[in-house]
């Protein structure tokens, strides 16, 4: 479907431009979403930045996400999966504290100044929407920071994630909605893991463009 995240971002940006989508600021979700977001922002000719999110893994199987968190203390949990087991709850609280520290660390790495979203139309961009939990946390974070409008955009996404996000965002734009969605990487020919250094380099290039 997409040759790379750059290709996906260029195509998504062109589609949004053709649709007349207006935004004051594009926000990429690190790390992979940042590459897509940079291309979208260039296509729309608006500035971009990052909004840091973290997945919250199940205490007994950390690779299995049971929620997500985002800047400004936003935490979204899948209560149905977690259940009411007090042992899981206690261990989960430890994981949440651990992820909060990591989130704060990434904020410090990726951004020198706090985001100013007050009254702005924000376009949240990721490289794909699987469950939608991390993006939901990002939407709630942007709204908590008083963004006037929050629209989610991604090259590909599951129809369940899209329906979930429509309940919290002001709009959802996905180039390829797939009811039989598998993993995000299946829709890309090249899908290597994005590094912190790549994100920092892109942010520096954006800062130089705006200087």
C-alpha cells in the first residue's frame, strides 16, 4: 500500500489538502507517526511538533497493551481487559508510574518549550490506527490543552479504531480504513523502527525552517 512512512505522509498530506482540511498545527505521535506528520505538515504548509504518548502494557504480558497515556496526565485504560483483579490493579499502577517517567523523559528530549494549543485547530497524525487507544489519549491531551479543534489523520486504520476515535475527536481522516486490519507494518513495504535520533533530526530541521 505505502512504500514508506514518507510516502504515506506525502499521500495523506495531499489528500487532506484536496479535502480542504485546515489546521494551525500538525502533531505527530512518536516515534513512527512523526515521520508521517512531517510530510503532512509540509504538504499543508503548516508547522508541526510532537505530542508524546506511551502504551501501557499488561502487568503479566507487557507487549499486550491495555491502555495508553499522553501529556498532561491523560490515562486511558481498557477496563474490560484489566478486570477487577486487585493484584493486576496494584501491578498496573506501578507500570503507569514507570511509563509516566518515560513520557516525561521523552518530552524533555523532544521539546524545549511547552506546547501552546490554546484556540488552535490541531491535526493529530500517526502512521496507523490499530486499537486507537494511544491516539484517543493524544486527542484527550490536546483537548485538555485547550485546542479548539482536534482532527485525527492516518494513512491506515482499523474500522473499530476509527469508530472509537470519532467519539472523542472532531474528525477522523484515514486513507485506507480496513475492517480486517492486521498490524500497521503490513501496509508498508519499508517499516523499520524509527529512532529517537531520527525524530530529533526532523524536529531540528523544522526549527531551522521556522527560524
